[in-house]
C-alpha cells in the first residue's frame, strides 16, 4: 500500500492567493483528518470526515478555510485568500473504523509558506 | 485547547540509555496513543493503550497508563540514534467525537 499521499510537498505563495492542498487516503479507510502543525500551537485538528461526510469542522480557523471530500479516495483543503499566519505544515491522516479507537496513518505533509 | 501535555519538552541522552517521556491529560479518555515524528516527516503510530489497560509492550517500547492520575509514560529501552525524533501522546474524549487531540510533544535526541 502506498500510504496516505499528500500534494504538493511544498507550497510557496503570496498573501491573498488561493491555496489548495490535496490528500489521497489509504484505500478502504473511512475516516480522514486534516491537521495543521506549527511551533507555537503544535498539532491542531482542523476537520475530519467519516465516509466522505464532514463530521466536525470546529477546528477550522476561519471562513477562509474550506475542505471537501468528493469521494472516498480524495480530499482537498483550500485556503482563500491565504495569509502569512497560515504558514504551517498541513497533514492529512486516515484511519479505518471507529475514529479515535484506531491508529492514524499520516501523510508526509505539505509545507506551506505564505509570503 | 490541548488535552495532552508531554514532559519533558526536550530530552537528550546517550545511546544505549533508557528514555522516559510522560504525558498528562485533563479529562477521562477511551484510549491513549503514542506517535513518533522524524524531522520533516509525518507522524507514525507507535502504540495504543485502552483505558482499561495499565501497561503495554511493543519491542523496546513500554507504555503505562494511570487513569487515576490521568497520566501515561513511554519508555524506550536501549536507545539508538535512530530513535531521535519527537514523540507525541494523543487522547480522545469519552464524551467527545471520534477524534484525537495531540500534545506538544517531547523532542528526544540520542547522542552516539
């Protein structure tokens, strides 16, 4: 299995631009999570899906952030417009069955720099 | 807010020594997990311990859980240079949704 695949690996953009991060979860997994990691705030859960349906988006910082999961094999996290404070590493993770009772498989992350 | 808090924030030991990291949490949980993160990489699951378990082993890893003190510890025995990484505990909430909340992590450095 290829594991959780995220793209791009690195993204550098200018303030105000739209940014789209992509994630392909492990085949058969029914939970998908988006986390953001910064030195100041650590790992923050932004949103998670179960069977492609958003369950909890309380961690999404602002309306500038949106996430979709159109099918079981693809999810996007979009930031529009981007701001310098959005600079962070964004991780996608997936799991099979019962959410927090199962281990998460993380992608390699997208390092986002907003100038 | 953070559910889990790791201690110490950073730990530096010599290769071959044992490393112990602690995690404290605030509310009752269903289970607690430990993850490792190598520099520039994603997190990798190490071990899951359920609230009705007190100790669990996996290779050189030993995890304990004390629900009365709301704390857990991760012991790595006979450390190796390859164990250099950040280690995170993650907890869920009995009353909460199916999601994990991570602590700030312990940065472990193994000196050769």
